[in-house]
């Protein structure tokens, strides 16, 4: 039976940046890691974020990079109108987060995002799976998170990353193995 630890990437195999770094720094780190990927595994689609003590505080994936192009809910023009009408802040955030288009031109959005601190754009290290969990639990955790990756922990310590691309390759291999075994039995 495969376990999460059999498929995950260890922390030393994943690019990382400080929570104090900018998004531009994180993009450079990610691009450098992709350019030097030696093992033939799928390309990196995230950087880990560590705090000042070196502990993993979160991650910054492709979707989080894109979300950073969007201004905050408080900067959207509809925010003030909804707030004055007495609509709760959490409802305003939910509505505007999914309905906004990029404000300003693309270059302006990218310039604003480049200077943003990683800590303001990262996904905090709140969703994870235990390193010894079976791979089925890892698949369930990925699906529940609706994410391209989740953090892997040993107790309360983050020790790696379980990526959808790696899990898919294992699942695809097993599906084909089962299909081939079924063909031989006919």
C-alpha cells in the first residue's frame, strides 16, 4: 500500500522563500527551480514560505500568484457602497473575491503584485495530511482542499508537499496496470 511519504516531495526538494520576500522574489525563486529541475518529475508550481525561525508558514502556488494580481476587497469600488448599505464584511469579501476582474491594465496589476509581500499572498499552513497516511487519504485531502498541493506533516511539523501532479502519475500508473492485468485475464 502506498503512503503519502512515498509520493511527496521533502522540504529540501521544494523551492522556498521568506515570508518577508516580495512576489517578484518568489517568482524568481520558482523560475530558477524550474530551470534546474534534474529528476524528471513534473515542474514546480509552488514555493514554500518560511518564517524567520525557518518553520514553514505556508505556500504560494500558481493560483495564489494570480490572485495577487487582484486588488484587495477594500480597494474595489463596490466595497464602500455595500459597506454603507450594512452588508457584513465577510459577505462583501466573498462576493467581490469571485466577481472582480483585474482592475487597471495588466502591467499595472503585475507591477503592484511584484512589490507585494509573500506573507500577504501566501496560503497559510493550515491544511495538511500526515506523512504516514495512506495515499487514498492523501487523495481525499487534495480533493477536499481543492488545491494543486497540500502540505505534509509529521505530528505538528511540516516535512513535505504532496502535489496533485505526482499523485496523478501514481494513480495513472496503477489504473493502467490494473487495465493491463484485466486484459490478460480475458
